C-alpha cells in the first residue's frame, strides 16, 4: 500500500472504496495506513462482496462499516 503525503489532512473523514472484498486484506491494510496517517475511516464500500471468504466480517470486526452493492455466495 502507498499513499500520497497530501492525499488528505489530519482528522479528515474518509470513505474507503474497493471494487471487491474477498479476504479483506487490501481494505484492512488501506484503512490501517489511513489511520496511521491521521485520517478517520468512516465507512468502507465495495461493488462486490464475497462474504463466504470472511473479508467483510473481518472488516466489521475491526470496527468499520461495510456497504456492498451486491454479494455473491459460492452457490450463486
């Protein structure tokens, strides 16, 4: 993960978006980086969630809200 030094200011409220949540690693790494740089992640959002892989639950367990446009289970 990389972040431009001037991407936001300390205490800015940030919506973190990704195209897909599978295991949640990318979203959690980005949220951690944003917090370490002084930003406040207020929500995470994705186009597709694959809940059976457990990523969205890991993100919720870390204290972040998760919004997904659609979710797909293994049987779908």
